[in-house]
C-alpha cells in the first residue's frame, strides 16, 4: 500500500490539553502503516502559507520528549487566528492545495474551536469542488465548551477544574479578615457561560461561595445586581460573585461596553474585558461600607497544565487518535464528536459529524440549567460537569518546576 503524508495544525486559543490531542495524532500515526511523514503546521494555516512546517516524527524521535508533550501547556505548534475567505475567492486555496500536493498530503487535521472548524469546512468544501482526494477532519478543542454536536469539548474539563479550584482558594482567602467584603471574579465566556457556571463546583459543606453567578445567557440588570449583593451580605460576611465577561443587558449591550466600545479581532469578535471592574465600581458606590475588589482570570484559566483534569487529558488524546483512524478509513469533511451514554455511569462514545454543520455555531447553556432568577446554575448542570474534572495528573518536574517541551525551528 502506498503511503501518504498527514499534516496537522492547531488554531485559536490554546487549552491545557490541546497538546494531548496532538500527542494522540502523532502516536496513532506512529502506530499506523498507512501514514508516512507527519507534518506539523507552525502557527496554523497562516504559518503553513508562509512555509512554516516541521516533521513531527523527526521532532519526537525521543519517546520521552513525546510523553512530555502531554503535560506541556499552550499550543506546541503555535496558533493563529486566520480567517479563510469564501471558497469562490480561489487564490489562497490554490496556493494551499499546491503546497498540499508538493508534500503529498493525504489527510489534513485541524485542532481547534468554532473558527477552526469553519476553516476545516471551507478547505473540505473547496477540495470536494475541485476533486481533491485529501481527507479533511476537525479535532475539537475549546475551553468555552460551545461547539455544537458534541457533549463537551476537550479543554473545558481542565478549565472548569482550574476555575472551581481557584474560586475556592479565593473564597477561603476572602474570609480571612473580620470585615464585610465582596470579591468579583470575571471569567471567560463571550456568549456561552459554561466556564463561569463551573465556578459553582467550588462550593462544599464548608464553603458557600460563589453566592452569585451571572451568565451571558440571562439578561443582566445592574440595579438588581446591587440588590442581590446586598441580600447576599445579609447571609454571609464575605461574598464572592462570578461573572462571565460577556454578560449583557436586556438590549444586548455588553456590560463591559458601558465604559466604552470594545475593539474587534480579525474574525470580528469583540475583545471583552472590564466587566468585573465596572461592577466593582458600582458596589463601591452603592455599598461604600463594604470592601470590594475585582479580578480577571484571563489567560490563566486555559494555561494551567499542572491542574488539568486527568479525564480531559485522556479524552483529548482520544479525539486525536480517532481523527487519524477516521482519515485512514477514508472519512472526510467530519469533526470528531463525543456522545455521552445514558445512565449513571459516565461513558463517552466517539462519533463523526459533518464539520460544515459545526463551524460558526455556538452551544449555549440550556435555560433549564440556569435558575429562574439568573444568579445560579441547577443541580442538573452540576451533574453534567462533575465527571469532566475528575482525575489528577502525574507531572514531571525539573528544579522544582514543571518540565515542558519546545519545538524546533520550522522549515519547508
């Protein structure tokens, strides 16, 4: 059987386990006779167009280095936020497919979220229109957990674990002083509140915080927010509030834009920041006797590989492996999805779904998983998310710090 080469890239915001998916791709290729060279796009398709490619079999000749990839945060291959034009604008596609042919590429795998699945879908559509035999597959990744068609996404479980653990730490710290205080924590989440909702896991029989959780799926009312905080202070001396960065009022205006219009990125997404700081100012104005502070979790919620979920790492590796096996079997235009089996025991099945039906769509938290007053999540959400954060990771250290791997210089 004639071998063909496979190329893989990473795109969008990294996660704590995105490199586990890359590990799964590489390991499955090493175990498969059908795959020749495994190329890695450095900085996604944007880097590929510039000729930035590495040979991943050569890069990981040392098995120990490959194993360390699983505990390395961020995107080992580097990432990009590059939006492909419509497939009727053929120039960039012709250039890419010429490069694919030069490298004898038979399969293209892209690890990413909504925008990355849009990229995979466009390449697949162009390839189909022009009779290409290249198989295009999407490998899901996003801490936002907003990809449709899949029960959850690799990366979310680890981010949820980090958020819950950190909120619990902050809550305990906030209670160290004998005075009333409010701590407002801003957590990622543009339209979907999956990350902020995970803060509810911080509670136990000793810790009641966060007492208030605000998600983008529910309209935010400033006056009611202040009253909710006042009511919470009647019950607890120290109140922790978690808010998604994308909370908005009934008119759809972002709370963070109350201080000025947000900038946009190359995909037209608004750059969100500042909601917590604005709410802090509101509390200090309306409840001046209470100490109030705010903070943004920002990049920390996606970069803590040390606190990753063991289950999340395992599933991230599996979606990479399944994608390779699917490509070998001749599948294309698909994304690897996870389906949760019914019943009390947690079990996931890996299936393929049309990647074109996934890109540029968002999965929001179901309304029945949010309390009627819009300040908390229900037990059904807790039951959903708990299994995703299970399992601890064995981390190798050097000089007291986690040991990570770094890539070689790219070339084509």
